[in-house]
C-alpha cells in the first residue's frame, strides 16, 4: 500500500482583531513519518476567563496524549497549569468571580493513522470535522449536519472541574476506515462549520472553495473570510480551518 498526505492550516481572528487576540487554537503534530498524525482545534468561549489560554492548553494536551475518551483525570494536568497562570486574590475584585468560573472551550481531536487506514475523532462542543471521500461527505459530530445546531449553546470543557460533571457523557467519539483513493478532511471551528453545513443544505459544494483557498494560501483564506462576512453568510468570529488530503493506493 502506498499513501500520500498533505496538510494545511489557516486561522483568521475577528474583524479588527490581531491574531494574538484570537480565542481559537489549533495544531497539527506528527512525531515521525510512521507515526499517526494528531490534529486538534479548540475554540475558547469569549465570555469566559482567559479562554484563549485554556484552548491552547487543551490542544497541546491532546497532541501530547490523544485519548480514546476524555474525562476529568485526562484534564487534571492542564487544569492545574491553567490555575497556576494567575493568583485569584491578586485580580481586581470585579473579575474575580469570572476568573473563579475559569475558562471554557471546545475540543476537536483527530488521530489519523494512514498505515492502519484508521481515523479516530473525539469532540466536545461545536468544532467539527467534514470527511469527504470519492462517494460521500460526512460530518462529525453528526448533529452538525444541520446548520441550525450551531445556533444552540454547545457543551464546553471547563478549566474548573465542578463544571465538568457531564463531560464523559457529552463527549462524542467515532472511528472511520480510510478508503482507497482520495479523502479530504476539513476540521473547522464553529462559524466555518455553520457556513459549510448551510452551503450543503442549499445543495452547494463548499469544499471546492476551501480546496481553492488551500491551493492559493493564507491571503486567499483571509479574503474568503472577509467576503463571506460581508455577504452575511459567515458570522464575525475567530475562524480556523485545517485541511488534510489523504491518498491511499
């Protein structure tokens, strides 16, 4: 069996913001050529405390130790790191309550083992994955096939363990067999996911646009985001896109 893998990663902050102020975090990591590829996206909740930092800790934790299931024990090391970043009593009184609640964020974790033709996905929240093969396109988690699902408040991973009581039950996992031929993965944060699902509901082929963006590069991605925001088809939020093209022959 022969295979070929290409990856692209794009990020764009809210209009008028700098990349440093984005609350999305993403990473692609492969230890060596024969290892599985680990991919993670986390979208920090704007209303929560230092959500970008919490999102960064989550994606780094995922690539260091991709789990088959997510629970409080797996989160413990990064929750402790997050709490060590600040001294609660030293903060201004008017943000101490918010800081006490901590950070909240999504997590989409993907482990791609091309040699075994296995794709394992884990998700908490509304960051999601679109899987396009030569015969179909699928969405993980499946509820986000419906664009209206993105309008509902998602369950998020909290840095404060007291808010994670339902975490194990709410986490979604799925394993897929990678078929022969070409498959393309589109891992996205929520506002790009809603754009994709809405386009699919309208009978469109949004992957053609994203494939062209990946060919043209970062400037084309930023122009695409600007144009879709201006048209009203994409909300003004941080946007993350990871594309993985896999060919198995």
